[in-house]
């Protein structure tokens, strides 16, 4: 085990392992650290792992459309042996309902069209043909379950949506991190699990390494914070919060698993649906279940958490509210007494757009603020971080002359300053998990 790596990566989630893979391929001797004993068992394991392309910003759409190609080409991208157990990408498509809340998808359509990302406009009839268990009565705006108007339709109907056929989901997100780590190891990357970073070491304005709980020091000229919902604690340890306009905070989330109504095979014939009329998104889940997440409507109180390793992992009223909101759309849905699903944390940023950046401490970088929507972008975020570290460590000042980066598959240039920790808050964002 090397104790003098070129770069320490804190976190072995899907983004952390993608950074390790891309840096190791570029010749860096990386050491990844995680307090968990299994790779990918932070918030990545709780992810819905939906790979979609529609975002409210052009840059967000370009990044996600690029990101899709790595999942499509997963075995080739990794280069692992043919006998390796790989995470699977199921291309089931994603339907997004047109609503007032999303501007009837005008911006999303414009962004996808400009990027040659395939999409189809669907009428109400086409939606019901695909999802015969659906009712298209409108319930907007979403309400709390104690609101007397909860569950009452507003006498209008949804008129249609947009379908992105290339979207899908990954069946086992923790396994996808393990795949990335195994691929990184082929290029010399090292991993230490069950170790907690308790201090970021620095000297003369330059990072020097980390101290682990228990006192052990590991020295390296580059340290990258990919600690997911623990990112703000690590940034505080490094003393780099002062020049950041964008902050990150752990936000508690509940995801509901319910059986599909009898007589409809949602697993085989369903699709991903984003439905801001009822403030829910859903996707097919193993065992003909439907997994239902929240689109964070303004009426719901955000459940902020102070410490990413200490929060309530039990289901609350949120579970029932979300299941009932989804039952508005699927009248035949049976909500079981036994609650099943996931309780986990987003690493939410101020404008729900991630930070991929350097910091005020030389050699200390961050890939954080993934805001519940960056699983899909992990491989391209890994490539971008490898390029950013290389750019800065070669003496360039990314703050004043931001790195320009070409997305390899779609051959589009992006200004990496878009993801700066010092950016003005992005007013085009949806300020929700939708990014
Ligand atoms: C419920 C839920 C649903 C989601 N659904 C989607 C989706 O459908 N599509 C999508 O694109 N994105 C989705 N996301 C977001 C996506 O899952 C995350 O953006 C992504 O998994 C984050 O990966 P990561 O590597 O940055 O962090 P993580 O997977 O959280 O990994 C961070 C690691 O850092 C470690 N760590 C933290 N602090 C320390 C320390 N001090 N010392 C050592 N180790 C430390 C942790 O143990 C953890 O393993 C969802 C997230 C959640 C919570």
C-alpha cells in the first residue's frame, strides 16, 4: 500500500471512484479513502440511478447527454474482463409531463434540440396508450397531506408530455462504483476502506495531506473532496468555505417502493416519469415494483441534516404523502401497510447545481453539491476533474481563466467555470432535484 500517493481522493461513491479511474488512467498514483467498509455504500447505494437528459440549463443538458454515453458503453468504458459482474443500464425511456411548473418544457425541448438529443412530443392519448394505469387529472399545485384540498383534482387535465427514449436507469448503483474502482485498480489506483478523514493538513497555503481518526497522517500534494453529503464537513476542515458563494448541505430524502397495480407489468412495460403536477418522479423497480421519489415541491419542508453520519433513517409521514401523491396519478395503486424504500441524503448545493472546482487552498479540490442529480454524470465528472487537476497543477489559474473542456462523445466545448464554487447563484436552475 503506497503511503506517498500523488493524490488522495476522499470518498468511494460513484463520483469518487470515477475520479480515481480517470486520474489513474491519466497517470496519477491515487489513494482513495472511505470510512465505509464497502465501496459505493454512501449515498450512491441509495440512489435511484436514473440516467436522464432533460435539464433546465443548456450546460446541464449537455453534461447529462454526454454522461448517457458512458452508461450505454459501460463494459467498453471500464475495460474489465468479460467475466466481471457489471451494473446494468436499462434504457426504458423517460416521460416528462408538460406543466406550468416546468414551463411546458419549452427550455428543455430547446436544449435537447440544440444538442441533437432525441426526444418525442407525446399527446395525452399517447401517454395513456403507454401507461394505461394512469389518469391525467391535474392536482397542481402539490399540497401537504394535512391540506383539506389534498387529493382533490383541479378540474383540468394534463395535455401531454415529452419522452426522451434514450433515458434509463442503472440496476445496482453500488455495484457501478465497485466496477469503477476495479477498473481504476487496473491502472494502479489504491483504496483504503474503514478509515475516516478527521483533518486536512496544510502548510503555507498548500494542502499537505490528511489525518485519519486515530492520528495516522497520509501526505500528498493533491487532495480531492468527493465526500458526498459529508462534503461541507471536509471543506470546513480544509478552511476553504470563505470564498464560496455556493454552499453544500446534507438534505434528507425518502424514496417509496410500491407494487405496481395488478394486471400491469410496470417493470417490463413502464418507463421513468417525471411529473411536476404531483411533484413525484418514478421508475420501474425489480419485482414489478414502482419506485417513487419527490420533486421537492415548495409546500414540503426541507429536512436539513447537520451531520451526514447521524440522521433519522426511519420513514416518516413523507413516505405516506409521496405514496398518496403518486396514487393521484395511478388510481389503482395499492399502498401497502409495510413501508419499503430508501432513506438517504442529497448533498444539496445552494442552486442545486454541482461544484466541480479547485478551492482557495492550493492542491485542494472538490467534486460535491451533487444535489440528488449527478449519479448519471459520474464518469464525465471524473474526466472533468482529472482535466481540472491537471490544468491547475500545471500553473493555470482556473478562477480567472477557467478551464475550457471538450465533452468527448458529443464534441461540445464547455466552460468549467459554470461549476465554480464562486459562481453567482444560477437563476435558470429549477432549485430542485431536477437541477
Ligand atoms: C435518494 C437518492 C436518489 C437519487 N437519485 C438519483 C438519480 O436518479 N439520478 C442521479 O443522477 N442522481 C441521483 N442521486 C444523486 C446521486 O446518487 C449522487 O449524486 C451520487 O451518488 C453522489 O456520489 P458521490 O461519490 O459524490 O458521493 P457518495 O456516494 O455519498 O460517497 C461519498 C463517500 O464519502 C465518504 N466519506 C464522507 N466523509 C468521509 C470522511 N470524513 N472520511 C472518509 N470517508 C468519508 C462516505 O462514506 C461516502 O462513501 C440520488 C441521491 C439520493 C440520495
